[in-house]
C-alpha cells in the first residue's frame, strides 16, 4: 500500500484545501447502475464528491479500490487510467473545483476500512468503519491526511430493515422503488477524514438523549442483535452523561457535535475509535459473563476516553501525526481525571489513579525501557511510523506527564488554558506549540522545559533517598537523588515523600512533604528533625513519572507489612517497585512470588489483584529457569489455592484467583480439578462457571493436553456465538496436539480469510510452556514467515498491517526463545532491516526475551548461592 508521508502531505496542502465531501456508500449489493454485484459479500460501491480549492497544477486524491468506475472534475469526465490502485492523479486550474469518483471498493476482515462481519449466531450482517490512520481511502476517495478537515454529508444505501449511522444526527430512511433503504445524513462540522464514520447493519439500537449545555442532543447505543441482552444501557448512559457534563464544564466548550452514538462492534482491532459523534467500541465490553469491578472500571474509562476525544481530536485536530499525543495523551488524562472526580463524589468507588498506576504507567515504564522507545512528541515522517506509535508512550506516558503538569501549574490554570485553546482553535488544526502557549498564558509560567525535558526526550529518571538519622531516629540530613536514563536528561519533577510508622494495626502515614526538584541532588530541609519512621516512600502520591527505589529498612518494612498499608495507591506503588526490581534481577522471582501470594487475598483494589496474579505467573514461568520452574509453579499453585479458601464466596477476588489457579496448574492432578469444575464437581462456593470461565478452563486443559479437538468442538456447539468461534480457535491453537498445531499455523500464516480477532486468538495461544518438543519445529517456520512478510509473499502481498503485526508479535516463540534462537533472529534482522514494522516488532520481542533470560540466569545464581549456604 502506498505510504502518505509528512512531506507529501505538506506538499499537497500547499496546493489543495478540502472544503466539503458528499459521500454515497452503497452496501445493498448492487452496482452503480443498480444491477447486482457478482461479489456483494466482498465489495461495495462508493461515490465521493469533494469540493476543494486549488492553487493549480498536478495533484492527486487517495483511493484504494479494485476499480475506478467513473471520474469527473467540474464538468469534465476524466480518463480512468489515472488510477494506480492507491491514488487518482488530476490537474486543475487555480480556484474552486468539484471532483467526483465512483469506485468498486472491498470490505475488510481486519478492521481496516469498512469492516464486514456475519454473526454466526444468526447470520445477520454488520458493517462498521475504522479509518485511523489513513484507511478512509479504502472506502471513498479523499485527501486522507488530518489537516484536510472538511464537512461530510453521508448517504448510505442499505438492504431493508438495516439501520445506518454516521457522524451527524440520525435520520429515518427513505424506501426506494426497489425496496432498498436510503439514509441521507445532515452535513457534519469540519472533521478529519480519519474521524468519518459509516455504520450499517441489523443492529439492535437504543435511542435516547443526552443533556448538553446547548440543549438535548440525540444519542444512541447499538450492538448486534445477539448481544442485545448484554447491553447494560443505564450504566453506559450514566457514565456518558456524567462525562459530558464534566467535560463541557472544565473545557468551557459545548459538546462539539449534534449527536452522540456509541456502537459496540465485533472483531475490532482496538478498544474503541473516536469517530466524530459516532464512537465504535469492541463488543467484548458488553459483558456476557461475570467480570470483576476492574473490568467495569476499565470500560468506564474507555467510554470517557472516547468522549474526551470529541474535544481532543474532533473539535481540535493535530496538523500531522507528530502531535498524535495531543489526541491520545490528553484524552487518556481527561478520562482518569473524570473518573477521579466521580469517585470522590461517590465516595465508595475505587480510586481510578490506582488503575492508572497499575495498568497504564506500568505499561509506559515497560515501553520506555525498550530500545524502540520514542519521545511523546515523536518524529513521524510516514504512516508506518505513525501506526507503530499507538503505544504506551503516546497514551500512558503522555498522560503521566500531563498529570505532573497539572500538579505544577495548578488545576485551575491548566483547565483555563485548555478552555482557551478549544475556543481559539475550534474545528481547526494545531500542534504542540499552540497548546503550550495557552497553558503558559493561563499559568503565567515558562513551560518550555515541559517540551524540552519531557516531550522531546525518552526514558525516565530514578529516585532514591539519601539520608542520615540521629540516635532518636530523626533525620539529620535528607536528600533526594535523581539519576538519568540513557539520554542523560535530568528533569523537573513534582513529587512528595511519605513517611510511614508501623504500629499494631497499620503502617500509618505520619508525614507527607511536597518537593520540587530538577537537579541530581535536592535537599529536603522540611524533614530535618522529624522521625524517620519505618518506611520512606518517594513519589508517595504517584504524581511524577519516574522509577523509585527504597532504602534497606524501607524495603524490608514494605515487603513484610505491605497489607498493613490502608491506601491502595501506596500498595500499588510498592508492588510496582517490587515488580520492577524482579524484572531487573534485583530480587528473585521467589521473593516476588511470596509477596504476591501473601498480599492478594486481602487486596481491595481489583486492578491490583489482577496485575499481581498476572505478574506472579510471569515470574514463575518466563522469568524462572526451567530447572526451577516447576518448584515455583508448585509454590504458585499451592499459594493461590490457599488464598482461594480464604476469600469471600462469590467475590471478585475469588474469580481472579480461580482464573489464576487454572493458568498456573501443570500437573495431571490439577487438570483433573479443572475437568471437575467443568463438569460441575467440587466448584468453590459462590463461583459460577459461566461461558467465558468455561473457555478459560478449556484453554488451560488444552495446554496440558488433557482434552482433545472433539471436546473443543462440543463446547463451540454449546456456545454458538461469535465469541465461541473465536475462543474455540484460541483453545485449538493451545492444544498439545500435532494436528491442531499444524492447522492453527496454516490458518495464522497462510489463510487470508481468517478475521483479525480469530487470528489474534490463534497467535496468542500457539506457543505454550511444556510443549517444547511439539513446538520446536516452528522456530524455523517463524523465520520463514518473517521472510514472507518482509518480501510480501503469499497471503502477505495483500494482508494489512494489523494482521502482520499480530503474527509478528503474538506468534513470536516466547516460550522457546533461548539465546541460540535469538541470535538467529538478530542475524535475520541484519539481513532484512528495511521494514520498520518488522524491525520494531521483532526488536521488542528480542529485548523482552533477553530480559527474561537474564532474570532466569540471576535466579539460577540465587538458587545456587542458597544451596551453598544451606550446605554450609
């Protein structure tokens, strides 16, 4: 596929300025003359009429289609051979022009362009668009770059009894003479092409309204008919309305669009997409089985994130993708800020910043240690780079920097700056300098350091405390020491220092001191003469983005008395420190496992419970040498089983422990237990073995070779849904069976009809621990697939970047990657280093595998040293 580079986009914008689009999308199965298409399940007809201004000369419009059927500029019909498969070239005089192109376009099965899905439950058809980064051109001719904002007026022709939605107020269809439906939507405000939306199909729709400062606006929620019973409308509407009220208030700008639809769709590549006024989300967020409060909290966050995008991205759009962070970092911060305001008002809700610490900042710290990390405000010269940077740096690190910035300039000034920014640049394009200028003006501060130190650099700093105490255990000297990452940048930070004292009931906060630092060493005179306590915790409220380390006494106190800390945020921070030290080989996996198991049953924050258990499994498998692995897995299984007996029946923690226990089990006796649960035997009191839990248990049994393909087929027949089809593909891929592995590998690497979600399930579950003999031949096969992808051979000639990325990352043989294999992959990269997507994905997998091997080696040394000590 032809790339769109920043340079080419700038050159085109110097000549062309789009003003309006009139788009006709015909998904009825007919061609542009009304005759049936020979391939209506794979193709549709698109007619795009764009009005634009030109300074004259040669230019082009983007369109990816099988064929151009008609082209006209103003009153002149154009030749069709100006189309090369990706662009249509044309020439104009200076002035206003109108270009019309009708094309035969292809549906997607990878959530790139206009995705088509047939629900196996009832054979109903569902369509939805996903155009970010530059896939609007797969559905209609356009100038597919973010600075070419224009109005959109969509018309959609559908079969009867379908519904359609776009970026404007929903309309009623006109019934055509042939019985088809014609939906003509009002013109939208100016938006970027990647935010255009097309939704059509036999959706279940709940129509409602949202109260806005400008009056009631039409709203809806929609999903597949087979998912209608799981559409918890009231809960989704409540968080949406609360978010709308808050954002209109803090941004001092009314909701930018005339309606707001939230469409839950199948097989979506991402969590959600912020199409202007018409958001689409994965319908995995319509929970058909029991989930914990952490999943509901995460869904609320996603709803708020996409709603915030109506301002960050919809109302004001970055000029080019270098400033993608203006969309994602700000929306990420706004969602957590909103959740925190609601949690304070509701009092009993968990603190969302704990979720941010557990899920998002930990993701960012991990990404920022990879050799492929990049600045928040990254240099993205082409679309391949852009696609790779929808990552933890752009989302989570950027949001963490904003959280720090709010603390530095003050919430009032920060929000005032944003409000003024929205008012000046409504429906326009901006860059980094525009938002910083408004924040500087509102706060009266020079904020150039934010860009220089935080947005244009990589990595993070590490803090530790350097202090002395007297005989009464009072500080006589206290300094914060800041060390730099590889780029040697010392940054300005705002953080606080918590001092904790151990008593009979709790590890109690007795002192909290705010500190601003930008130097290698910063004295803290406020602590002189105060008691040292038992635990000194830097960045106590998780304000800044930095790694911290504990002194020896604080480390011992934290590990031995973690459960006595009453605030879940501080517990999450200390667990994050412990996990970071585990990943760095500073403490053993045995030590981390002891900490995790001892703290999980009493942990009140479900996001912390989940991350503790996930990391415990990684510690016991990937980070532990094969000679010690079974011992640690025994410890994990027995520890989780012990904690399972202590938790409340039917609780969220019980469900998390059950899932963790199933994933940790590796013996025949353990498999027998799981089989019993599936059969309804000896199920823990209060536990419901519903559809999703059944699939989880089956996946672990498949990994152990304790079931066969017939058992998987029987469960798929029992769960006759799209989720059942997807889960069955994943479980079959995990199965310890040569025939199943052969077929799963073929589907993942050689069958272009496999949809994105099934492909993900196959790839994520293929390589399993304890299947080394079965899987070793696929190490060579993986390198062959790399070559095919690099050369665009076979199915990879036409498969999109999403499918390539899934295979590159998730089919990497993590469980088998020893140094010999990694050296082979490195040599392959030396010979094939001209593909950015491949280079980045494989470089990251190599780094992660080498870190795991390093941890294994360190733990082997610890074990050997312990054996020597015991022998003596």
